[in-house]
C-alpha cells in the first residue's frame, strides 16, 4: 500500500471490495455485542422507568461504547446503502445524488445520537 | 447470420414486474429480506433517534416518549406507532440473525446447499417467533 500512488498505483486486482466487506462484518460484531450489553442491563432486576434507563446510559463507559456503536452503525449502513444504490440505480447522476443523500442522512443521525448521549 | 442474431435471447436483471413470478428458495428470501430490513431501518433511523432522545433527555421527555404508544404522535394514532415499532423490531431481529448466519458461514465455511437451506429456515423461524413474542409484549398481551 505504501507505494500505491502515481505510476506505482495498482489499477487492477480483486481487492477493492474486501475492505468494505471486512468493515461491514467488524461493525456488525460491535453492534451485536452492544445489543447484548444493553439487553443484559435492561434485564437486570429493578423496575424499568426513566431512572433505570437513564442510569444505564449515564455511565461513562456506556457513553463511550454507545458512541463507538453509533459510528459503526453509520459506516455499516453506508456500505449497505451504497450496495443497494449500486445494484438498482444505474443512471450515474441519480446514483450520486442518492449516495450523497445517504451520507448526509447518516452523518446527521449520528451527530444527533451523539448529542443525546453526551448531554445526559 | 443476421437472422440468428435477431433470435438470440437477451437476459437482463429481474424487472420489478417479474418479482412475483420468481419463486425464491428460503436462502433467497432471507437474503432479500436482509436488504429490505436494512433499508427500512436506514429510512426510520431519525424516528429511532427521536425515541432515543426523548427516552433519555429528561423525565418529562420520557413521559412524552411513553405516551406516543398510547396517545400517538401528531396525526398518527398510537396503534400505528406501535405497528411501526413492531416492523422495526422484526427488521432488527431479522437483520441481526441473518447477519449472525453470514458470520457463521464465513467462519465455519458452512456453505453447502443443505446448510444454506436449514440455516435460512432457522433464521426465518427464529426472527418471526421473537417478533411475535416481543410484539405481544408491545401490544400489552402479557
């Protein structure tokens, strides 16, 4: 990778999708683990209500973990939505517009979710 | 030469109007539903974060979050919100289990025709059963 530019740039090969493939699986594992961590805490003894729910997310380690998962979700959904647009939308202009929409949509959602955890 | 060229069949991607005519195996159904559930969750992401926001920000917003399921949201009635959430629950469960199926296939190379069939049936059954169970809880049946 260190000399993959200029005249040394590799323009052929079969590895262009493997990074996306791997990142989609790594982010999926992170989200699955987060789901388990959250379910275990929700099922802990105690009446479910605002204080128990907010208590789960008020721990700093949980905020950090949730933040990582929000970023993972945005990346994961980007790879998936990009696949969908590439499979079904052939006109280049429309595909570009939908891809830009996906990025804006995901970045906006991620920013909002991060705000929610860190003003708690 | 020109005549034979004219008669050559042309195969293109499945058109939307042909979808119903294609009978998919269970693995194919899991695959397309994996995509459909992912796209649905992508589109409903702002709604999920709105719920997350209201459930966490304060006791007052928590009450607003809880009342959405009975009093509704804007012009949308409570049962409709519950139905949307049931759809989200199914989408999450299906996407989760189908994703675990993918990881299991990647790690154990369980990619024979029989394994693909049985794991697809298990995925469909598990996601639907869990959806029914959580849906019963959501609609207050237990």
